[in-house]
C-alpha cells in the first residue's frame, strides 16, 4: 500500500542524514520528546530507516512514521484527565505491528486500521520495519460523537466492510492532499473524519 506520505512536509526526523552509529539514540530521543509518555525498548543497534513527519489538522494532527523494528510502551501522565488527550486512527502501510491496550490486542498488517486511546497505556511491537500513519483527534470530540469507541481500541476494523473501506480510502487521500489544503480546510477534514468513524464497525 505504498503511497506518497505527506509530500512537501519537512521531516521532524530523518535518519538518512545521520551517522549510522548515532541513529538509534537520535530516534529514541526525538520520539520520546515528540510523544511525551513514550518509552522505547529493543531498539536494534543498527537502524537502517527512520522518519517522522506531521502536519496540523485543526484541533488534531496527521502523522507518518517509518521505523525500524522496535517495541513502544506508552503511559499517560499520572493524575491527568482527557482534556488534552487524543484518540488516534492508525493505519499500517508497510510491515506488521502488534497493538495492545486495555486487555485487548490485535496484529496490524498492510492496510489494517485500529484505534488507540492516549488516555490509557498502550503497547506497540513491530518485529520488522514499519510504515504507519495516524490521525490524532481530540478525545472528547471523538467520544462525544461515538462514546462506544472508548471500548473499541486495539481492535481491527473489518477491512471488508464498505464503511471501513471508505474510511481507509479517505485517510489515504487525506495523507496525499493535506499539505496542499488551507488551515481551515484541514480543520474541516478532521471534523469529517471524526464523523466518518461512525461508518466503520
């Protein structure tokens, strides 16, 4: 499912220009700075690839991440509430990854999608290099529209369902078009994507 990912958007991180023996450390430092609460385990000593890109989408953001095999653990700040938390729609473009949260788990392969809730701990485990994209949406907005999704994280969308196929195609098209949209257009697309979550089982 190779597709142009956020073209013309500068990388927050691109390991191709960094000496090989420094890549693992730079990747870990950047990822944990960009995503507070994240920790990384089992990072290989040799990291052949690594890239992080992001663009603002109204009250959320759109991300593309290319990474070497690794294990990611996330723990929200203790005592925090959901005021600034996000729910992410994540899609696997290349590779595969195990996703677990709240005693649920799934394995994402190429083209698969699932939700992750930043209000609670989660774990990602990729045994091969991975290319993923995810749309971070305000948690209160998502659950205000679809409260049942609070219990639907780390669960694969039915890739054969027409509603899920429409959601996936829209996310892919958004990845391609986002850099050329005006700020207010990107905000409108985020609102539309929140609404479209209701079309996928």
